C-alpha cells in the first residue's frame, strides 16, 4: 500500500519501537517510588523532559507529558477558562480545540477570528481586537498548520501581537512538530505535541508551557508531572516519542519545498483543468499536504476506488468518522458544499517518494477514465476520519 494519510497518523518508527521495548524492560517501575528501579525510571523521564525542551527549541518550557494532544488541549483550555474575558478562536482549528473551547468556555465567551479564502486567520482582525482596551481577551488560540488543507497559519505573527498586548497565546503545533523547524514556538504561552504524528506510538504527547506557569491542571489526583497532570507516567511511551522526534530532526524531510506535491497537483490540473479545485493554494502550505476537489465522484467514492488500487488517502468532507456534512474548515473558507463533498486530503510522509506522488496521480487519471459520476447525489455517504 502507498500511504498518503500521514496527517492522520504515522507508522511507528523502528527506532521508536526499539526505544519502547528497551524501556519496557529497564524503566518499567513507577517513577514516583523511592527504590532504585523507580529512581532509574524517574531519571529516564527527566532526561526525556530535557531532551523534549531541546528538540522543540523551547528551553524555558515546563514539559508535561500527556496521553496525547487532545488531553493537553482539553486540560489547558479548561484551566484557562477560569480567567475573566473571552477566548479568541480561529474557525479552522482542529475539533479538539473548537469542541473543547465550546464545552469549557461556553459559546457566549468565544469570539471568532475570521479566515480568508485560503483558510488563513486574518491578523488584521486579530490586531484590531487586541487594540480594544475595554475588552481584553483572556486567551488567543491559533494552530500552526491546518490538518486538512496544510495551510500554514500566521502563528508567529499572532504570538507577537499577543505578547505585545499581554494576552496568553496557545498554539496547536501537532501538524508542525517533526515536519518543520520549531523555531519561534517558544514565543507561545503553550504548545501541544502528539507523538503518533511523527512516528511514536499512539497515546503519548506533551504540553509545553512557559516555565513558571503552574496554574494549569490537566487532571487531578497525585502530584505527577509537576503537579499538573496526575497519573503514573508512561515512561516507555515517552522515551519512544522523544526518540522518534530525534530521528525526524536528524533525518529531515524528503521534499521541504513541496515540489513533488506541486507536480502531482500540476499533473491533475493539466488533465482536468478547472474541474480540480486546490484548497489554500494561494497561501503558504506545508510540504506534505494537498487538499483538492476532484471531478465527478464524492470524496468517499474516490477513497474507496483508490484503496482498491493500493493507495490510502482521506476525505476532506468531515473531521470525524460518521459525521455528515461539509468540513467546517472548508465552510469557513467559503468553499461551496458541492465542491467540499468532492474533496480529498492527500498527505505524504518522510518515507514517501516522488514516484509515489506520480503513481497516485496516474491512478486518479486512470480511475477518472473509467467513468462514473455521483457528484450530484445527496447525503454524506461514508466518511473517513481525518483528525
């Protein structure tokens, strides 16, 4: 199978698997215990914390290891909701952010930063809102890279505006970490990391906070993780995540300028012309992602046909399995529903080659030549998870 759904999850790296296996044998004890085996696990955990700071280039961070980004996001937003003021939020955020925000803050405390037609949050509107001294917001949230379109958000500019206004800034960096240099993330008040996006096992992530911020409590119980996240730490998974991030940092990305992706899109556009719609093409995009609406068939039909040909892609028509209707991200960009339903998300990874991209384009052209048309059908059909 040629895998093009890396934004959903990445295969576990052999180096990460080996780090987990070794730690399961040598660092299996509870890090909170006082005997030597526990002390060994605690030392390994603290070394991993230091290494995570260095890899994320966030030297002054409090590193809280979690079960993943969703836990970190929910806990952080719940803790920050105690402050007075509103939450400024982009409509293109991942559902882990938007759903948690609505649950923890309430709809009446959320203000939306509009996005442009390419799906980038508008910094002029954020700046205008931050200049209102009568209504200082409590928090601003903006992701680093959109998981559906690959559009890079102006997070660095947002962080600078928030710093100047004295407002905390939170950045969901899940799709950035491991794919792009982390320079500048330390300007945020908090960022999230999800290990399985870059080759660690599922079920491990991190929340990085500016050092000294101890008012965040992700879950209550014991005093683990600096008193901010109760529960016995999963040391083997943490060590595997750090090892995976080390490997990604050392190896780099295969096509940092996105030329293979651009050639893939160009080939389809040359064949289909205006029938192909590229979402976010007018904005900076991360190297591995293409969100495009193809002719004739709905996204789920394209997914099924490509799967039978040995290609794994996902749909841009919804953000979770079983959810009908167009993607909120595409809706915020003003994409008509009929086009949104024909959208695929293609996301490559570190092991993807130029030949893989070209083969996918050829498969799409061949399938289109087979005929068939269901673009005008109603209903959502099967929906593939693209979270």
